[in-house]
C-alpha cells in the first residue's frame, strides 16, 4: 500500500496521517576528521586516539514540516528499535496516525518488533540508501564532532544531545535536507 493510498483511507475515516522518516547512525570515539585552515607552513594538530566505543543516533523527521525527534541509544537491536518507536509515539502524543518510512535493516523488519498501533511501517527498497531522506540528517548531527577529540563516551553524548536539541528547532534546515521531490504532499 502506498503512502498516498493510506492517506486517502485515513481521510475517509476522518483521521489525518503524518508521514515521517527514520534511520540510525553510529557515532563513536574515533574522531571524524575534516579539512581545516592553517597558517602557511604549519600543519593543523588534531588529537587522535582511536577507540571503538559507539553511540547510535536514532533520528525521526517529517520532511514536509521539518519537525524532528532524536534519541541517543547504546546499540541497535530489535529491543532498542521497539523502545525508540515507543518513545517516538510518546513524543507525538495521542491521536496522531503516522506512516513511518525506513530501510530494511534486520531489526526493522523482524516480526519481534513491537510497533505501537499509531504507527504503520513502510519499507524502502533494499540497498537504496539514496532514497532515504533521513540519511541527510547525519551531516548536521556530526558537525560538532568534526576534528574534535572526546575523552569519554559521556562527553560525546553531551555534545550530541546539545546538537540534537538545537536541530529540533531548525525546521527549515531539516525540511531543506529531507523533502525529496518524490515525497508525498498529503502531510
């Protein structure tokens, strides 16, 4: 069932439907290096101590309005995804029917996923990350991490939490990054 067909059915029932996208992104203590300006003849210095500890950013966005919601989680799994869905529905409040567009990750398509009644999951074709609007959010979540070394996972989490709080207020920025030409216009 397409999103437009689902929206027509919801309208017939007197309900509104919102279309959102969702994806996860791994961030760790291994620094994200980018080019920087330096004085002629001098090399910029960025402390690097690769450590393999990770956090995952679960991002939900509504391309037509630019609204977004972020969770920082320690892992990706069926249980973590189920918790993320529950928190997302809590963020939306009751009475909102949502069509959630996401990729075919194993923890998304598992029959063990506990999906709240307000959500309908719609999967993009396999192996097509270029179709996922949420993929374009990572450039914004990563920006405070470029060329920055974090001593602990807690320090990294604090920086990410601040950035995600800031991003929730940047409706035009989120809309410009996620509103693809093919996105349905009903919500």
